[in-house]
C-alpha cells in the first residue's frame, strides 16, 4: 500500500514536472489554440475617444432603476466595450438624487461573449460579502448589470453573471443566476414618468 | 531531446491517468420505480462527469456522434439534446441550457457534467431528475423518496436498530424465517446503513429486494422483536426495532412459552390526513446558520425574524387549518436553496411559502412584498409562442389581469398559474393587516422557487433597512399579524384549489 502510494506520488510528480516542461517548450511555437476570453482592462489614456452609455441607478425612493447617461471609453470590439461599460457601472458615482445599486468595492474579473450573443460577466466574490441582501436589492443589483449591457450593446441577447469565475446559484440568496438573464423593463422607471437627471460627464 | 521528453511525458501521463482512475468518485445510484441502477462517475478537471454511454444504458437514450462538427446528439423518442465538445451550453429541443462545465470527449467516449442530468436530460425524459449529491443519488420522477438513516445499538442482551425517517413515512415490519423485512410506504428509500457491531445475533442489515425496504438478517439466537415508533422533530420519524434473544425470554418467563412474534406489526406514524386540497404546507424560514440574510441598522437579523414568523404560522395552521406543517429548518442552520425546495418536494407539500425580510439602498422604502416565479425564455421560438400564452390571473385589488405565462423546464413552471393565485391571495391578506410596499406583488426569477413542485411564493414581510420596520419586525405583534395574514391567504387558497 505504502509502495503504491509512493509510486503514485512519484509518477504524479514526474508527470507534473514533464507536463510543465513540455508547456515551456511549447510556448514559443505559435499562438494559443483557444483565444483568451478575458480581455485586459483598457489603458487609461485620456486621448481615447469616449462614447455615451446608459447606466442604471436606484431611483430616489429606492424602488426602481433609473437610466442616466455617462461617458465611457470607446473600446475595440464588443468584449472590450462590454468590459468598459460594466467597469463604468461598477465605479460610477450616482447623479443626485439617485443612489448606487451595486455595493461599493465590487470589481470585475472578466467579460466574455459566446457565439450565441450571450455575455458572461464575471464578478469578484467580494460583491457577495458587500451585498446587503433582500430580494428587492438583489434584483436591483443584478438587473443593473444585465440592463446596462443589453441596453448599450443591442447585439447581445442575454447576460449571465458569474462570481469568482464560477457559475453561481445566486448573489445573496434570491435571484437565480444559473442561467443567462434578459433585460428587465419592469424595474426601470419609464422616462415619460420622470425627468431624467442631467448626465454628469 | 524535446521529442524524447514529450514521449516520456506521454507515458507518465497515461500511467498517472491509470493511477488516478483508482481514485475516481463514487458512482451515483439512480433510483426509480424500477429499482436501483449504478451510474459511474469520473472526475475531469475536479468536476464530476458521467459517460454518455452509461446514460444511454440506464435511461434508454441513444447517441449519435457527428465527428465532422465535433458534436453529439442524444435522442429519446422525438426529443433530442445537441452537445458540442468544449461548449458549456447545450441545446434541448431548440432551447439552450447552460452547464457549469462543457462536455468532454475522452478515450473515445463523451462525458457530461452531473448537472447535465437534471438540467438537460430531464427535459428529454420529460420527468423530474432530483440530483442529491451528498448521498450520491439521482431520483427519477416524482418519487416518494424519504431519507432513511439506520443506527444499531448493541445492549447487554438486546440489539436495537433505529431508523430515522425524513420525512415521516409509514413502515411495516414483517417477520420471515431468518430475517425481518422493514418496508416503507415510499417508492424508494434513500438509505444510509452503518457497520454492524460484532458478535450479536443481528447478522446483516442490507437493502431489501424492493427499492423501499431494508432487511435485517437474524441469527439463531434471535427470538422475538418489539417495534416502537416516535415522531421526531421537523417532520422526521423514528422506527426502533428491538431484537430480543431467546435467552432473555427464557430467563424472564422460564415456564411460559414466549409468545410467538407477531407475523406483521403495522406501524402508523403520521396521523391520517384530512381530505382537502391543502393537506401539507411547507414553510421555509429564509437564510439561517452562516447565512445571516439581511441585517437592520440595529442588528436585527433576517434569519431570526423569518424563523420566528414561521413558527407562529405553523402553530396557526396546525390549529386552524388542520393541515400538516413542516419547516425547512426549525433552528439556526445553513441550508442550500435546493435543499429547501427538495424538502418541500419530499414532503409532497401542497404549498411552499418562503419567508424573507427585505433590504433597499434607500432607508425610506418599506412595506411587505410577495413574489412568484418568472421564468426566462431562452430562444426565439419560445418568445414567439409566449404571445399565445396570455393567461388571466388574480390581480391586486381584486379583478384579474393578463400576463404572459412563459414556461421553462423547471418543476415550478407547471404551477405558475396556481402560484400566481397564491401570491395574489397573500398580497390581499397582507394588505389588510400590514403596510405594503408600492411594488406589493412581483414576478421574479427567484432561485428557491424554481425547483418547488407545487404552488409556491416568497414573502418579504418588510424592510429591515427601514428603521421603523426594523423595530416592527422584531415584535411579536407584527409577526403575529403577518402569520395571521398568511393563514387567511392559505384558507382562501384552499377554497381556490377546491373549486
């Protein structure tokens, strides 16, 4: 038994070493087979052109999502643009009297888009601990992200939120995140019934 | 040099795989009305997978590979699932279903992650597949599948075998030559057996010939047995079989022949259910254990409020409605959302109510809210169809309104109409007793409701983020008002079911 264990350990070690070595040897031999799905954050260059994007915040009474326009960097390609929009949404200061729907400190790990026009938004797990909970607040947070992407990138059909690189059951115990979600118009306060706050460039 | 190294790596890899194969995860047991079948499980990248070949053997599906396209089609009758290697989305009759990890092709065989079974395969089988990871079970269809955990205690003369049965289920003990057969009134049992203490006259404890029975093999020293049943907490029951040896009978009554063991002892554990459309109610106190839920500024915890209201509601329903009530938790423990709906399914509940307290970024927001499930459409075809599925539902403030019923492959989907009615009754009853939020009734994709195989609603009884409501929610008076309103709603819902 002990011999078998030692042999297994030795083989596993040899395998790990050689697998690592072969990867090193293979590295210069051309491009990766699978293109990376996660893009690097866009460089913070003031010369980069910016576009207007619709972001979402909580209404003054906390009950609805309200759209507000913000400038975000123009990015090359849908994935990079989706990333720029979500990053802007996560860090945006809400224009008074609106409030942020996403807990402070939430960060984005990555964005990728499937061939079926589904966007996957991968959030850092800290959003879980920072979230206050409650069905209402969780719906507001989730659909801020979903609506922000689907409003600005109409080619996208659905958004699935991942947490820490994994498919997640829920963010705070309520909203089902196991499948891609569609835009939620019910939570959005329609512009006709309110005056939009001025954009805050 | 590189080539030699790579070849060595290849050999080591094969050997390592062969060695790893010995440490594969345990098989799943597929429980159905036909009995038990094993379904082997392998680990790929730390995820559990099953081979499509094995799925075909167990479920009678067929698979056809399209090597050119790198795809596989699994078919049963006219329904099919299309898989693509390394894509974690599969198409089931045109609907897209996401998987936690993509199908993999290994050693010429296709493998799919375990979640493929309840999420995709269940759709082509047109039945529910309940995956229970801890006991390694896959339950096919709406089976009564109570969990039965056995314990053996060897006394100085006797041996006691105790079965903890969750949910409480009737059992029947039959004495046969050399053995006792315990048969549970269930389709299958999810059985956990201990190892036997040595040197007793209980020689064996094993699953019976049918999927719902256990067999106790008795040795020659066994003379008779006694059966005791006790209903335990939270809907579970206990059956204790006390095995007595021949010597005990001789010492206690040496001149009298010991009475023959009753050939059949029928145990009646649960009380007879009243004939009504609302026999069993499962109440789910939201959150619990490590999962605190939301928290008020003064430290009031959602998990404590929900449990307190659930207990009050249980007392009211039991005394006023005569229905059986089970709480998914009756103490401060962590439960997954699947465990909560599975608990309701196992108890064959007629209604599932999940209780919660709410939170908002604006402290002024207050009032109670009721939710029932909305299900997302996954493809254009379903979107188009949904337009024809408009259904009239009870609306707030009386009357009715038309909504789109959008069906998805969830257990809850077929109860959406009844759940909408239930939510309507809850909203009306709450509005008579407590303050309602401006969004009193809503439809949302709430995870705990998805798997509930009965009418289900989630009630947010108030906002802990509002100072006034935090104080209210902690009082017995407010909790009683909520419980009374929910009872009123259940009475209305019972009338609705009966007509």
